[in-house]
C-alpha cells in the first residue's frame, strides 16, 4: 500500500479496519475525479491490502440553501463521465442523487455497515455533501485532504495577509511539493470484483438514472432544488477541465501576466468551477505547468522573501499564475480551515471592521435591494454587465468581480448587508459559489487579506476603493459591456 502523506490523513473514527467487513468504501464528495486523487489512492490501497472489493459512492446531496439546477447539472454531468470511465475498472461505481434531505446520511450508514472502513474527502467547508459523513458509524472513517499543494494541516493558524501566507509557503512548501497523488490510482489495480450492492440498499437508495445523469428536464424537475437558476452551457467534468487546462497552457499562459485583467482578452484559465467541484487536481496542473516550463525543484529560491515573483524560478506569466493557483487559492482554504467564522463579518481584521462600522451611517447616493442587484437594475452599465455575465454564465471576469463587490458595498445601507448580498448573489449564481477561494474574494472586498488605504473616504473608510469610471479607463470594456447588454442577455 503506497502511503499518502501523514498530514493529509485525518481519522474520524480511530478504529482498526473491521475484519468481517465485505468491502472498502470511497465516499466521494468533493474530489470528483478518478485521476490525481489522494482519497481514491488511499481507498485503492486499503482494498488491495485487505483483499476486498472497492465501492465508490459519488453522492449529490440536497437541502443546501443554494442548491439549483445550475450546480446540480454541473455535478451530474461529471458523474455521468465518471460512470463511463469506471465502467471497465475493477470497482463498483454507484452514483447517488439525494431525492430529499437526509437520505445520503442513511445511505452512508447502510454502506458503512457493510464496510471494513470508509475513505472520504476532507474539505474545510461544511457543504451538504460533506455533512453526509457522520461519526456515529461503527467503522473506521478516514478523511483525506487533496485540496492543494500544501496540506491544510501543515499550517497551525489562519494567516492575515497574502504576503504572510506566501512567506509561509516559501518556507514550508518545498518539502511537500513533490508529494503528488498517483496520476491513475486504478492502473493495474487487481482488486476483487463487486457486482452490486445488496438489494435492500439498492431498492431504498437506487442509483441515479441515465435520464438524471443526462440532466433531462423531467428528471431534474422532481428534485427539491431551485429551478429558477438554470443550467449554463459550460462543458462539465474532468475531460472538459483537462481540455481547458491544455488550451490555457498552449495558447494563453505566455500572455497571462499582461492580459489577465483585460475582460476582452479572455486570458484567464476559467478553471475555478472545475477546481471547486474537484474535476481537476491542482497537483496535475502544477506538474504539467512545471514540465512545460522545463522546471525542477532545484530552481526554487533559497530565501522566503514573500514576493509574488522570483521564488519559483519560472517565467513571469507562470509565476503570476502560480500566485493565483497556490498562494491566493490555498490562502482561502487556510482561512476556512482555521476559522469557524470564515463567512461572518466578525472574521474581518479589526481595522476593517472598525473603519466600516465608523462609516456605516454615511449617506449613500444610491441604495439597491437584493432583488434590484440580482436583476442587474442599477444605474451603472458596467456593474449591470458584470451581474448579467454572472447570471448567464455562472462567473464574472476576475478583475470585474472585485469592482462588482466594491459597488455593492457602496450601494447598500450597511456593510453587513453588503456582505449578505455578495454572498447570496455569488453562491446563488456562480459555479464556484461556496468555495473557500470564492469567500476570500468576497471578504477581500471588505478588507480581508488587505491593508488600510488612504485617503479615508465616505462609506469605505480606509478599505480599498474602486470606481467604475477608473476601471473603464484602465481596461478595455466596450465590447464586454455590449456583449452583456440587456439586448444580448435578456
């Protein structure tokens, strides 16, 4: 059994594997892929060691506040791809879609009762799928962290700024950088076969129908989710993620540092939803980027200066991209892992809460309701265009998402209300809603991971200010605004 790094293993029920268990279970919740997965690698290793069949149960829970056709369909299409990829593998793949809240937990208890042990994904946010894992089952449960290049448990604190976290990474990441999961954990896996689950389980918790995995409207219609937030045209699943990544490497990376902030350049990777749903691993991305750069660990700088460029020893654009993929993304995971109030106003740094509270009663030239924001009915054409992109496509261009949030702060009655609206709109419409990195972006608007900025302004205080006028002068937004005008999106 090839051991995974110790820091990536968290034992929920510290028991030895059950000797009379019939199988090993991988309860797939957030790492929804069959390649480059520490959790799947651990499950395969246990199945080999115990000489038991491996059951992979990929679940799609309901009951979450922002469950919708948009998010469900993205997961379902990935589940259909996993079913196809695992059809000839030496495992039993069982895709389960919860018809009503609570059924996934009951299924978890039922399959755990059959198991020697259960392996599942570790994740710092209590998403509905994550909450299906319960500690009461009388079997060993292992939670495996595969979220980033740095194990979540390598740090013992939440970092206040990107600079502080970057310095930590540059000191600590070197020893973890080459601890990548196996590209194909199931390759040459000679495991006993399991033909099916017991009939009592299959009857009570039937696996997802082909119609549901194909996202047919009649099959989706019966699920207890928000049917007003519709599917998007974005291709889903690991194959789509890998294809998008290859395109970025070959056609966009070279100009990434100069063009990434330009909405009309479309120079970003667009992989945030795929990373959020676990369709692609950051380890796979890093490995292929390093290979393209002709890079080796010997090129890492000796000194942990905390600077955005120069430590990796790669090209300027590659380092700029890695600062987003590693520093900023994993900073968000670090915050959610070490602060239970990661989604609360109280989690902001003291200087930010103080200055925003001081200016909470300042006059607003405009004040909009959640409904007006949601339907893109403000006075600002650029803001409206960004919101329409979010509604239509499930994302906003990275730079404009910052402006989008700053204006919500400026046009609401209080900063706490602005936070609530940003969280609601992002989690309702964005494909990567409820992601640690997504929360980082929202809270950065209000000062998290930032510093005070002068001069002190109404409403913002010393929180960083942005305006649509300055953004329009800095960026090329004419075609973008036309693309997401009322006529083209409505």
